[in-house]
C-alpha cells in the first residue's frame, strides 16, 4: 500500500482538503486603525490560498482586553468583521478554506495596550519575566504583574470567545481554531507554573483544563464541533509557562477534546530555532493515542520531513509557518520540489507591503496524489 503523502486528500470536519500543506496561524502585526485587517490582507491571504487548501488565519483577539501586541487584528467589532470578510472572500475566490484563530493573550500584554489602561489578566498574579512586552508604539518594556481573574470574571471570558466565534461566522470563515498554545491565556490556565489558583479553575488537572474546555464547548455551540479546531503546545515554555506533568495534563485534555468531538487538533512540537522551548523532538507522539481524529503538526518542517511525518502516521497534515510567509505558492513548490524563497525575519512583524505581499510566486498548483479518494483517519 502506498503510504500517505502531503498531497493525499484529507477530510477535516465537513471539508475535503485536496492536500495537507496547511498555512499555520501567523501574527503579522499590520492591522490598521481599530485593529481592522489592513487593505493588503486580502491580497496576502489570497496569494497563499489554493484549491482545497486550508489556511489558519493569524490569531485575532476576541476582546480588546485580550490584545497583547501592537496592530494585531481583532474579531470583536463590525469594522473588523468587514475587514475579515474581504479576506475570506479572497481565499474563497481561489477555492481555498480559511479558519480564524481565536485569541486572548491573558498576562502577555501591557496596560498601555488595553482599554482604560487596565492591567492584563491571568489565572494568577504572576508576571512573565523571560520575555518583554510591547507598548502601542512598539517600545519594549517589562511585563507587569497581571490581575488574577476573579471567579465571577470567568463567564465573561467564555462569553468573549463565544462572541468572537459568532463574529468569525459573520465574517465568512469556514471554521475557527482555539488558540490554546504558546503561553497565552488558555495555556496559562492549563500549566501549573502559571496557574496557582485554589478555586474551580486551579489545582487538579480537571480544574486547570476547565477554561479551555468551557471555551471550546461554547464555540462548538456556535459553529458545530466539526468546524472547530484546537491548537496546543504541550511541552511549550514560551511566555514562562510550563507544566510539571505535561503528559498527564494533555492526556486528559486530548481525551476531553475528543469527547467534545472537535474536528482537529493542531500541535506545535520541538523543531527549529525555538525548539528547546517545546520539549524533545517527537515528545508529542506519546500523546497521539489519545486523539482519534485529524492531527496537524507544526514546527520546523520542510517538504521531506513533512512527507515523512505523514508517511509514518505522526501527523495527518503539516502546518507551515515561516516558509508560508516567504512562499505564497508553498504547496505547489513542495510538490514540484523546487527551491523555496528564503524568509526575512526583519519583516515578520509590522511594516507594510515589504515581506508581506511581495514574495514571488511561481504560480505552481497542486495535483492531488489520489484525486478520487478522500483519505481520513
Ligand atoms: C507564529 N506562530 C503563531 N502560532 C499561533 O498559534 N498563532 C499565531 O498567531 C502565531 N504567530 C506567529 C507569527 C510568526 C511571525 C511566526 C514565525 C510564528 C507559530 C507558527 O504558527 C508555527 O507554529 C511556527 O512558526 C513553527 O512553524 P514553522 O515556522 O517552523 O513552519
């Protein structure tokens, strides 16, 4: 039997992907006034859309209190919804699929970014020490000690995600992804280094996972579970998170997300420059048995290692980040095995067209390896 490749079709929820080269969510910090996606965003995403290809749009804050960096787009105002509608139209015009990643950064923020100069919120009043925060003027400053959320605040957090999910539906997305990775609010609750609560949202694993599961359940009520994915970084320590027993924690989380029947899990694993922050390469594999549906893996993949991961059954699809920034036609290039454009880190965050919509495309399209069979696991 031929083993699966990046160019086998894949069913995710109701969607038939024509290949497995997913565009990872990528914060570009180029939103305009009111945190509305800028006028180049439809071009940027449209360039990266492919027939039957899946894009996860950059993280969008579900509330102004969930913003963590200058010029990140939101999904909490009508103007933002209209801005995203132009993006989803551009992707759909090319036959592509696009999910929006829903974001609340929690303590990874700064009062200068938040309405009324409010303090960032977190499970516990513990500041991030190993990273720096940004002001709206892109000044790098130390993180402040956040305000620990009161028990009475928790329904409002879940409601913010629900409204964000509803707005994403209005903006024409095909689904949404819960950002449960990279040290932001939901992971701050999951991990015992950042969550010292003694109420129903802290302590035992079941309590620390409660917010992620409540948020995900609320979103599935808006979208249906088959159009909702969840992104996690089980061994991540970025933004000063980390858990004393990640395997037990994520066995529980995977099992509960399987009960919620969400469409896919997206995991970030240890590879690439920041690999040391995400555990040993392959560490996530021990958790795979607890997840029965499509698994998307990310972290330092190239075409060969991606095909290998899929052939070995480690993943069903691969999310590419940095290579997708620099290669609008990445799926076609990987299939044709032609050289990739190099990415320029200097233009990842902020700025204008340079490094955003000016990477050259060869116009290469993908031909699915098995055009008639839709593979699923
Ligand atoms: C990211 N990453 C990221 N992850 C996420 O879940 N939401 C996001 O908004 C972002 N933003 C972001 C911006 C930039 C500029 C980079 C480089 C990365 C992580 C990203 O999705 C991916 O997991 C990593 O980049 C690893 O994959 P690659 O780049 O090695 O293919």
